[in-house]
């Protein structure tokens, strides 16, 4: 599999606060890569830089070889982004969301809607207004809106935040299966170090803007002689 995302030496400072500091990694096609770390570690800022929404002070990003700040149109076609704070239109039904977004994406609206409905797993609930959905249903709808366009690279900021164990499992399975079937590179962020062990092929631990450890969950547990990724994180940050 080829490299889908390349990140080299990113640095971003907001009013004297170093949000991202010398962050480098690459993500391959079909791979799920997790950016893991506590609040304020720099995960969202890293995703926003990759999406071309925040300009780094230093460093470079390539999405399938393209620069998000110089080749925005090309990169927008390749990229799907689920922000942490994304919300639904409460008066529209789930199906109306799918139709609306599919019409913006171009191509066959019916085919895109059919695929979006399938990956959402919402079934008959798609006919209900999204304002009546539970958090888990909303997150699944929002994720479907991003993925139904079949982006080559998907950036998912806390895709399971606020979800119960059943909804989280559904979303994790959806992400895993989606990445394999479409050879999409997925970069997700999470606080939950145990869940990423299940969904991610490789992870990078972030702390205070820096990557403090990276590798497959198995490699990291061996290297740090740890039973799980929480222990790896504590050891990697010297806690
Ligand atoms: P969380 O898990 O809480 O979402 P995070 O790992 O995604 O955290 P970021 O949101 O990237 O972390 O924040 C990293 C640091 O940068 C924090 O100190 C935050 O306050 C700061 N920061 C992020 N965005 C801005 C901004 N637009 N203006 C000023 N400071 C910012």
C-alpha cells in the first residue's frame, strides 16, 4: 500500500502556547492511525493542519502527494473530515441529510445515498428528524455523511466521543471495515487508549504537542513492557 498522508516537522504556536511541536508521521492507504492523548495534547490542531484549515508555523503536509495549502481543490476531493463539534440539522430527517450532502458531492445522488444509508446502519430511523436522535445515532449519521463520498483520506476527530459502549462498538467496526474495503487512510483522534487498541493499526501518543511514542499496539506494549496502552502512555510520558 502506498503512503496516503505525510506529515513532516509540524509546529504550531497559538499566542505563545505550543500546540503542536515537531510532529511527523506517515499513514498508508487502508490503514487506521490513531492520535492518542489527553485534553490539550494537540490532536485536533494536528488534524486541522492536515485538513488545510490551520496553517502550521513550520512543517509540511502531503495528502496523496498534494499540498493542502497550495492544491486545496484537489485535496478537498480526496479528504473527508469529521470535526469533534459537528452537529446535525435538527429539523431534517437522516435521509434528508444524506440527500443534501450527496447532492453537494456530485456523482450519482441515489447511489451515494444508498451507500450512506447502509453504512449509517440507521435503517427506518433515517425517516425521523435528526433532532430526535440519540448522541450515538447523530454521530453515526455524521460519520456516514463523511464516508459515503468514499474519501481517500478520512480525518475523524473523536469519532466515538460521548457514545455508549454499543454505539462505540458499531462506530469502531464501521471505521475498521470502511478503511479496509475502500483502501482509505483513516486518522482518528481519541482519549480512549483502550478503544484505539481495537480499531487502530498504528497509534501515536501525543503529550504537550509532541509525539512521545508511536507504533503498532503490540510493538508499543512490548517496548514498554506494558499490559495495555494506558500503561504505555504513562511510561512513555515518564509518569
Ligand atoms: P482535546 O482532546 O481536549 O480535544 P487536543 O489534543 O485536540 O485536545 P488541541 O485542541 O489541539 O488539543 O489543543 C492544543 C493546545 O492548543 C491547547 O493548549 C489549546 O488550548 C491550544 N489551542 C488550540 N486551538 C487554539 C486556538 N484556535 N487558539 C488558541 N489556542 C488554541
